[in-house]
C-alpha cells in the first residue's frame, strides 16, 4: 500500500515547492488546460520571444554555499532563454547572498530551491520567501521569462506551454535527473523570474512541465548538504560569458 502513495506525495510536494506563490504574479495565477492546439498553433509557439537575454552555446557557473563549490553546466543550445536569463542574473550579482528558502528531503529527496531576491534582506519574513521576482533596473518592473521546453529531437523549444498542453508526448531534451537545474514558477506558465531549484533525485514526473536548463557537474555533495536558510555566498560565470547575448 505504501508504493502508490509515493507519486502522490511527490506530486503534492512539487506543487508546494515549485510554485512561487500567489504574490509572484497574482494577475495570472489561475491556470486552465484548454483544448490541444492544432499543429499550426504549436508551430507558432516555437518562435522565441525577443528582448530577453539568450545563451548561444554553453556556460559554466560556480556557486559557493557553506564555503564549498557547486559547478553547473548551462545548456543554451536546448534552453537559450532560460539559461540566458540565469547567466545574466549571475553576472549581475543577483544571487550573491540569497537564501535557499525551501529544501525538501522528506519523505523522499526532492529539491533545494532558492533565488528569491527578497531573501537578501534578513528583515523579510520567512513565510514571504518564494513570492519574489527579479526587478529589472532598466524597466523598474519584474522580468519574467516564458516556459521553454525543447522536445527530444525537435529543432526548437516550445514556449509558454507545457508539453502536455502543447499536445506533445515526446520527452524533453533536458530531463529532471538528479542534479538538474531548473526554474521555479507559479501556476502561470510564464511566471519564472529568478527562483531556481536543483533536483536531489531523479524526478521524471516534472519533465515537460518545468524548464530544466543545466546540470550540476561537480559539488552535488554540497547540494545534498544544503539546509533551508543557507545562503549563496557567491555566484559567478567561470566560462562562456561571451555566449550571452543581450539586446
């Protein structure tokens, strides 16, 4: 009887952990899966939005947590906007001093989630963390990025829809294996901003619904040791910054 409960428990944990919260984008949280779009509409979703940072190639980021290094290889070939947004935020110093505000290990290893810009301020209540977004200093408005998932073997990613919503049954090119780095979001598909998570185990039920954009290549022992409330001491791009394209 215990085995059927595990997927339900993990799925519930996914909803509670990966959604940013109602305050993140309160105007568009109500999500409803409509009818599957016809083929032309799906094709139209492959056009990448403009005006956002794009990673044309790969980049390597190093985060330091509790004095130890976590190295991530980011994949701009399969997630150009998602990886580009992250590299841009790292390069701006946005993640320095931010907290891992949700770490879920029970009943099974799940994710370590951080990157809420509000968490730099110790005066912000813990219960408010998970609702913040990156405020672009040029526009003084939150920067949101579209959900970006590339089906395996596809030429381009699908934007603004989960693969299920887009009527695509193929697996994504980038999957939620242990050590995957992906963007957290609310129920609204295009609500990701700065918050990210690292998977602590293989989580295939998240594939196609959340945007993976890279993998931890060294330092998973550091990730495994992260406790809720631990801070990112520093984050820097150690290679591939020349692949970041901004308009």
